[in-house]
């Protein structure tokens, strides 16, 4: 007898209900996972026009895959007033965080900017870097590129 037939004979004595129950437990342990609040790309029909949903989803799902619930939206392109629009359902976000949902860094930054959480440390760091770059650009505004200055001096 082959190994497979021996295994089938052993299993035939077990009721099908127990087998289904065992398989569901094995699948849960294998898939594991947890709920995560993240951005999911929403605007598939428009090229070069990103638009995101803020969703509660299983962490094993694809970024744009099936999600449990939509918690808000995010439009990263500035409108005519130079504003990036974000909407949140704070009650549902509180509920999912209370259930143990994890936040991704982009969502944590958006919630920090909205005042729901303290500011994310990277938000402060990025602002300081941009200020320093703007200050350098302002002080170097009168001078041109060093290579162009050398070419002008040679002529």
C-alpha cells in the first residue's frame, strides 16, 4: 500500500465535521494576520490622478484588495487653493484602534496633522529639513551654479 492510501484509511474513521473544524483552525494559524488601517488607491480610471481611501483591512490583503470598512479619503494633489483634502470618520477610527488595529506610517502622519494623534516624528523632521533647504536657497539666491561661474571666469 502506498503512503497516501494508508493516510486515507486512518482519516476515514474521523467524522467530516471534525475535519472541517481542524482545517479552519489550520487556515487561521497559517494566514494569521491582523487588522491594519492604511491607504488604498481608489482612482483606477484616471491616469496620473491618485486618490486614496483610508480603510480598515487585513494586513495579508493586497493594497488595493478587499477591505473591511472605509474610514476616510485622501486627495494628495493640491486643489486651486493649494490644499490637500483629507476626510476621516474619527468614531470608526477610534473603534478600530480600540479593537487593536495597527496604523501604517502614512495614515499615522495624516492623523497627526489632523490633531487626532500627536505629530509623527518624521513630520517634524521633514519640516525642519525643508526649512533648512529654503534658507540655503535664499542665501544662495544671488549666486548661480559654481560650474557656470568658472566658465564665465575663463572667458
